[in-house]
C-alpha cells in the first residue's frame, strides 16, 4: 500500500529498476585442465521431495491443464507422482482419501516471471538484489545467488496455489543474467528449492529500460538501435568463445597438448544459449522489437523461448505462432511506460486464438497470490468479445504453457499420469473471486492446507516479528 | 404560420432537451443492488428520468413508453468509485510531460491543489469507465514534504465538467515516505503536522494582523496556512496515509486535539486497532488485496484485514489493486471481491466502492446508491457484480448509455484479423 499511496514514482516498482550499490566484477580466473572447463553444473539442485502417503482426491472437478475438464473425477498421487486419473478409482490401503465434492482440482500454478527472493519483503535499501544495473551485459550474474529463501512472499504465493516459479534478474540490462526455476517449497538453501533438471534461463531486455538506465549515464545503449547492436556484439563474442572452446576440445581429444581457454562467466551463459541449453526469456513490449529479436535469434542460431510483458503480442500473434514463441502477458497492466501504452485487455485471448503459446505472468508479489484470478479476468474479457474460452482452455495459461516455457512441461504443468504430483485443491471454482486454494501438494506432499495450521509454513522472517510468542500472520 | 412556429418550437425543444436530458429509460428484470434501505431487489426495475433515478422497485405498476432495457440474468449496481487514484493526472507514468501527480516546488505545501492538472482527454478515463468506474477521488502525491495537497473528486467524463469538487480533502503522508520527507524520523513528521495546525489556529486567530503583515513568522507560508483552515474547521477531511499501529494511534490523538475529520489511507495494520478507529468514527481507505509486509510499517498486513475492520464497525472506502489504482482503477471491484472472499458481506463490499466514499467525501446526496433523486450513474453487469467472470454490459451515466469504446478496444478491433490485404493503419 505504501507503493500505492503517495508515490509518484510508483511506476518504478514495476520496472524494478533499483540501482545496486555493488560493483559487478567480471570474475576471470584462469583454469588449467579439462575438468575446469567442462561446465559441470555448479550449485546443483539438492531439492528432495518429501516422503508422503498416497493421496486419493475423489468426487471432484478436474481441470487437467491439457484442455480438458473432467467432472466427478478422482486423481491418485503416489510416490510424488500422479499415478491414476479416472471416474472411480480405488484407493490404495494406506491412502489419505480426500472427498473433494464441490471442490476443483488443477495443476499447481506456475509463474514464469517473478522476483520473489531477489526483491524480498520488506523492501528497503539493503534488500534490492534483482538488478545488477552496472553494465548493459551482466550475463555472468545468476538470480539464484540473490535469493533470500526466507522471503515471506514465497509462502503467500504458496497459499495462492503457486507450486513452481521462475526467479529472474531485473530488466535494467540488455543481458540481465541467469534466471532460475524453483519449486515453491520452504528451504534453508536456494539449492534445495531448485527445480531438479530444469534448464537455466537468460533474462534479456528490450526497449526503454536498458536505454534509459545507460543513456542517462551517457553510456551505450542510449537508443533502441544501440540495444540491438549490444545484443549482436555480445552474440558474436559468444560464438567466438564457443568456437575456441570447441577447437580446444577437438585438439584435446586428438591428444594434443593444449592450454584450456580462460573461463568467462558471461560467455559461458551466452555460449550455452547458442548451444540451446539455456532458454531465452526476453522482456519485450513492442511488436516491432519482438520481430527484431526474432531475427537476431535467427542470425545467431538460438531460439527465443518467451517474450515477457508482451503488451503488443496481439499485433504479431501470427509471427509468434509461426516461430513457436510464447508470450507472457498481464491481463490489464498498462500505461506505466510508453511501450506499455497499447494494451488491449484481450491480448492473452488473441495470442491464444492465433495458435501461439499464451502465458499469464505476474512480475508482482501480490498478483502471484491470485494467478487464478488473472486467468479469470482474461477469460471474461475474451468471452465478452465473443471468443469462446472455457475454463479448461484458460487454466493452461497459468499451468502447462508456463511449464513449457520453463522447459519442465514433461515433469509438471498438467494433471497427467507420470507427472509430478504438483496439485491444488480449490474450495470452489478457481475462476470465482470467492474461491481460495485449500490444499497445495508439491511432488505429492501436502505443503499448504488452509484448514490445518500444521501445514501453513512460517518462514524465519515471520517468526516472532510482531509478537514474540506468535507468527506474523 | 403559428402552427409552423409551434412545430419548430417543439422541434427545437426536442433538440435542446435531448442534448441535456437523456431519454427516459426503464431497466427491468434486474437484480438491483440499491445499496440503500431498499436492499437488494430480485427482478427489480429502475426508472431513469431526466438523467436522474426516478423510481426503484419490484413491480412495475405504471405505463412506460420510453427505452426499455431488459436485464434478465444481470445485476445493477451504482457506478463504482475508487477512493484513491491519480486519474487524469498521469497518461503514461514514465513520460514526465504527462505526469502531474506531485510538485517539488517548495512554494506549495498544503495549498497545492491538484484539480487544474486533471486532463479530461486522458485515455485512462474511457478505459476505466467502460469497466464500470464512474467516479474517483483524485489525489496528489507528496513531492518535497509530508503534505501532498488538495485532492479532487471527478465523474469519469471526457469534458471539463468532470470535476465535481476541486477540494475534496487535504492529503498527507505519515508512512515511511512521510518520515523520509521530514528528515528521516516519524517523530519529525508528527511534530510538523501538529505545529502546522497550531500555527494555522494562531494564524486564524490573528488573521487581520497576519494579512497586514503585522504578526509573527510561521514555517509554512501564509497561503499554506490558509489551506489548512477548512481542515481545522472540519469542512474537508484530512486524508493521511499511515500503516503502523503506533502511527495510527498518534493520528487518533491529533484528531481529538484538533477535532479533525480524519480519514486514514493504507492502514495495513489498522485491523489491530479496528475498535479504536470505529469508536473515533474514522473511515479508512484500504486496498483489501494489499497484504504484503512491504516495509517495516506494514508487517501485520493481511488478506482479511478489510473484513476484520468492517466487522469492528469501521467504515471502509476501497481502492486498488496495488499500484494499478489509476490506469486500471476499476480493479477496485476485484479488490472488493477479495474482501468478500474473506467474509465481508457482498453488499457491504459493494458499499465500500459506492456509498461509503460518497458519504465520507460529502457526495451521498448525488451518487453512491440507487435511490430516487440521485444521478442515474449505474452499471449493468452480465453476472454477479463482484465476480471475475462478470463484465460490465452497459454503463449508464446521467441516464445515458456510455459508448463501450476506448483506445484499447479500438486497437483490439483493428488487430482482430491479421490477414488483410491493406496494413492495419487502413482499418479505423
């Protein structure tokens, strides 16, 4: 509310452009020996699913995330996975049977654009860790190294049914750094939250933010054309870095005596994008800029996985569909910048109807708690404009489609046999304003239960902070 | 000849009246949320005459030959009000030439009146209007000091007549922002507010000497002290942003000391002192979805705060959602739905974005409920008025249907079909 009430620069909150006092250091350290350039993943995920008894949820309405609604359905969660879906399932002997009559079940919700942990609450001088706004290319930084695991916003999002989320660096730079996909489970370390096997992402930013941040310092980029020159120059360097690395490996394989190239963190990230191992998530509002970014991707042989904040996606929905690029959008945020002026409330529906991958993202710690409501609003405006959108369609914008964009759709994002049991039981129609997430399962384990305080996690920040003997909420 | 004159006169009268008065309209078969003693009427009717609400009821027992709107399956509420916006003050946030919410000019403190900056041509107005928002409180933001200035009230019209009050309240900040603007301590903010009012009292007591330059110096300029007088005389409310329990209690003390019409905005921790707010008769402007512990003033923020305050008897005025309270100020409806989700009765949640703001700011004789004699500013919803799957079907202002068109719908229609021979620029 302080942001809402009495801040003429409220807009800045959204574009998350807080200048860090820290200086970035391009850590360049010479390593010798193949082991050191093998890119063996540092900071590996230590996430382990909690062991849990089997759960049979019966007599419920399922929105599968694959475009289907199944009434009077049952779903069985065993050993962390969805093992059966049907109209009349028998419960295994040890199963916890939940009669969910009148309730609805959906896949766990996924937000592809979040800054939880890197812009934690409370927000203050020392908590702003999301933007390394010291150089237009900071591909060497990783959002996970800023994540405050005790950010109380994580548990608020969990209470809204969020089971996985991508934490991204901010948009001050052309290359903001690596993003990370987390399971929304309370943990002592960020490694223990990292979604096992999820690919890394690279945050890129088009348009106003980079050119403003650096233009104001009389640095490049100060224009959109310099933004583009900046991307291309970096990709040329990354291609060269890859070439040298490949050359070295080839010689090494032939048994030649060669020194390993010097590692470069920035180039490692960019190089892995060019090899297709890191997914590009590109903050980009305007239609013509998105089209330019697609051409840059074609020039250097990488793929844009998703455009974020794609306010003008509806203008080029056909191009997005043709190139199989996702657009992550808001239902109605607009007007905070000129590139966010051409908002249409039907954007999500228009992109979806064009056959492209439409996603609703939040970029906001309040909206992330109500992602189902965002989908409902987008569905309502679409149907009022005579598009025919069902709940089964609309739920995909916040489940399967974001899972696709994060490269984890084979693991989560839909209610399908064999997938992770990331599941939400809603106490009613998830498209109703009166509905709350009642139970949230992650990998089959009950992580949140509105009806049982034993399953309402309290992060360290919330403990004893208002009342020494109580919790914040 | 006289016949011709009569006909001409009649014709002129028709043209004249149609320009001013709307055609009579009968809305029937609607679920009418009157937000008055009439309660909520199923299959009710509303008769609109001369731009005003003429009759409201259940059974139509009169002849009518004007325009009929059959609202079967639909509901009607008063036009929505967002009690805290910058509507008309900002077209694009990051475009300084279109941003007028605050001033850094030290010449203006409490006397900074925001109304002249309101732009009736803003695209933000039709966008909000077609989503059911008909009125808004337009507030200045603090620039260089804790007093932001005088706010306005508007009807969402694209004409100069949109301003219905140029001076609806004095806005100030006693949150972390206010502290920052007072040198870094909330104690200084408090002292400054109190001293400002003491000085204004002294100024008023010695007004003649002051005007002849024959009195003492004050830290506020005289025009700012003048601006405090209507607040001291309780002609307009002091609307002050505060969140922390201890801060709210300090403001309640000031209210008593100076007999102020106090409204607290924000009030993240207000639910902890709900009884005190209720017994002091202090209304609260709140965003029911603002549950983040955004700063150390707001640690007790929670989703059921609005409902808890309502249950304690506090009069609530809704705003929201979050910083979208201007460009999408109509989302106050989603915020009201959030309060209802946590137990606030539906009609009370609607009241907090219709009648309550009208009452708190002194417009309840004109809008805020569906009652005889009030301006016919209504929304016909295609479902439950708080539901997310519901949209405004028609918006009526002064008895006339508002075109459901905005820059945004124009863009939508232009790009609906991407396969056309000529570029989109040829589709208007």
